[in-house]
C-alpha cells in the first residue's frame, strides 16, 4: 500500500508545474514520498528479521521493528511544522 502511495506522490511531484502546486504543497509532497518509502523500508527490515531470527523470538523481534515507523512520521511532522513556522514568521501570520 505504501508503495502505491509513494508512486502516486511521485507522479504528482513530477507534474507540480502543470498542477500549479505551491512551494508548501511541493514540500508536503516530498515529505509524503520520503515517509512512505521509510515505512516500506521498515516493513522490509521486519520481513528480513522474521527470516533470520530464531523461532522463539521471531515474532517479538520482527514485530517490534514496527515501532520504528513512529520515527519518520515524527521527523516529517516536525520538519513540516518548523518550515510552516518559518514561512509564517516571514509573512507575518501566526501558526500555532
């Protein structure tokens, strides 16, 4: 599913000029691509660990890797928020 979403965002990003995306929308599109690709990588790492970790701990180790999904989600949100605040400070608008 994340691969489909990443490819859709790549398609949108390639046509940013035709679609008339603003700088903010282009940034959000790039962050969405990176977020979906990171989630794919975490899934692949989990699948790989499920193949190599011995039987008693397979589920615990492979399943625990999905906690790592929070990191790219947090970083993408943090970066988008910091860019929004920076952009708002230049334009004089207030962002929570």
